[in-house]
C-alpha cells in the first residue's frame, strides 16, 4: 500500500480517486482537514475497503511513526501543505509550520522507518515530494521556461516555505540516502479546486453575479495543467523516476490571467447564459498582489524524454470539463463556501481598491 498526505485537498483527492481508477493497491490517506481539506471530495470512496482515511497532522511525529509501522507502506506521496499564496501573505506562520516543519517531521519518521526495512522492501521504498514551480521565482517575457536546473528564487512566504521543504527533501537523499523523488508542477485546475484560487473563484463569482477580481493589469502569466494530467505524471515518477532526481511537470499552456478569465466568461456565456449581457461585464481590476510573480513557465522536456509523460488535455478541453463539473456540482461549491470561507473573502477582497486598467487589445 501507499501513504498519501493531504489526500482530502484538491490535488490529493484527485490523486486518490484516480489511483483507484487504475489500481487495487490500498491507500492510507493522512489529512489534518484544514479549511482546504474536505471529505466530500472522497465521498465516492466511503465504503471502499481500499481507502483508509486517518485524521491527523504531519507535524505529529508519533502518529506518523505509528502509521508507518502499522501499515508498512511501500511509498509516501506527500501533498499536505498550506497552498494559497494570498493566505501566506496575510499569515505566513501556518506555512512555516506545515510546509517546513511538517515536511521535516515526515522526513524524520520516513528515515527511521526506511532504515529499519531490509531487502526488497528497503530497495523499493520511495518518498515522493509534491512541489511547485513557484520555487523558481518569476520570469521575464523573454526568459526561457523553468528547467530542473533553474536556480531557486522564491518570492512569497508560500513559495519560500515550499523551497525550504524541497531543500530538506534533497538533503535527506544526499545525507541519509533516503530514496526521494521531487516534482515541481505548474498551476493545476479541475474538479474539487477550492474557490479561493483563480479559476474556481471566477466560476463561482460569475454565477453568483459578483465581481470577477483581477489583480493589477491581469497580464501575469501562468502555465496551466489539468489536474488528472498532474496525477498521471506523479504516478509515472513514482513508478519509474530516478531516486534523488527532480522532475518539472507542466501543461505547455502559458496564459495571461486576463485570457483565462475571458475564456471562463465565454464558456459560461455558452453553457449558462445570463439573461442580459456577458459574464465579462463583471470583470473588475483590483489592487495587485504584493510581490506578484509576473510569469511562470515550465520546460517539461525531462519528464517527457525520460519517463514518457505528456499531458493529455489541452487548455480548451480541460477548461470546458472544469466548467461543466462546477455547473453539475453546485452543492459541493455551496458546502465549501462556509463561514470560514466568507471571512477569507472579506479579508482578501473587501478592502481591495478598484484599479483602472487598459484592457489588452
Ligand atoms: P490544498 O490546499 O487544496 O490541499 C492541501 C491539503 O493538505 C488539505 O486537504 C489540507 O487539509 C491538508 N493539510 C494541510 N496542512 C496539513 C497538515 N499539517 N497535516 C496534514 N494535512 C494537512 O492544496 P493542493 O492545491 O491540493 O496542493 C497539494 C500540493 O501540491 C501542495 O503541496 C502544493 O504545494 C502542491 N502544488 C499545488 C499546485 C496547484 O496548482 N494547486 C501546483 C503545484 C504544486
Ligand atoms: O504555480 C503553481 C502554484 O499555483 C501552486 O504552487 C499554488 O499552490 C497554487 O495556488 C497556484 O498559485 P497561484 O498564485 O499562481 O494561483 P492563484 O489561483 O491564487 O492565482 C493565479 C493567478 O491569478 C495569479 O497571477 C494571481 C491571479 N489572481 C488570483 C486570484 C485568487 C487574480 O488575479 N485574482 C484573484 O482573485
């Protein structure tokens, strides 16, 4: 079996659901259920004996040690993290605690467990650390995309905490020989994406008749990857990745934020038209994110060449599937827009100033 951390969050839940679509191998799913963790994401597994959910914190060393001894997993896939850049700007402490200290606790427990293994079990064990392209910082328009050898230059408390965790993972390989793998992926989107992030926020706000908040001029660029493509890449790295290596994962889909927001409005205009006008009328430019990275882009040739992985979805097919999923899953969105969510929306958007920005031609 494998142990997954953070498997009730957006990518973790998609990973677990996808895992069982391909495999009978059991999964132990350890998650603290922060505001971002949601057992409804895993509702279809409620009576599935392959899935064991454990409520717990990756900072709880004893709990992790006990789980490892009890279940003897052949691999750990580590998703658990605080993941939202804007929240890291308002309150970085949780990011340090989970992303740095939590990863450290998990590495320590994994080292003790792995060192006590022998033979094939020791040889086959893997610790796969799921990280982000944000550790590489920001690119100018003419810079080549991030490769695995790009120097780390994180700019937000979130990306700095992920960079620190990547360094710890690297050190556990070089110092102790722990068989680690690291993946650095670009922006994911798809089902179960918490509506604090750009794509699900725009869909939810558009449908509720609210403003569609675009930070600054909206010409920042992100590379977008449909979440099931990310899950497939992680499975490929887990099975065939070379120990100690890092793999960049991306969708070859560089888009400005404005073009993403426009694409979402156009899809909604088609699939759920308003009585008058277009969803584009709700777009509002607001104060920019402090330290906002201008451009991310991923050079994903290594994983393609060495592990034969390529994304299956285009941005157009993935975005349409995503919008259709949200239209069909109103109850999910309503449930996550709880009191805590409303407090966050107030904190982040209430005092944001509208800014006048010339629309790109
Ligand atoms: P998410 O915020 O949706 O989910 C995080 C999950 O981790 C939640 O279920 C939460 O309850 C759990 N968690 C948080 N703190 C915990 C702790 N101390 N102990 C145990 N569980 C804890 O995040 P996501 O978007 O699914 O991202 C998953 C991972 O992928 C993160 O490591 C993130 O850095 C990385 N990543 C995300 C993206 C993206 O676009 N979302 C892209 C690249 C990499
Ligand atoms: O690149 C990978 C990273 O992608 C992951 O490591 C992070 O966990 C994930 O949250 C994501 O980070 P971003 O900051 O790029 O994602 P977010 O959806 O928050 O924002 C995407 C872009 O949209 C970014 O340039 C900020 C902008 N934005 C975002 C929000 C929430 C807006 O213009 N308005 C908004 O309201």
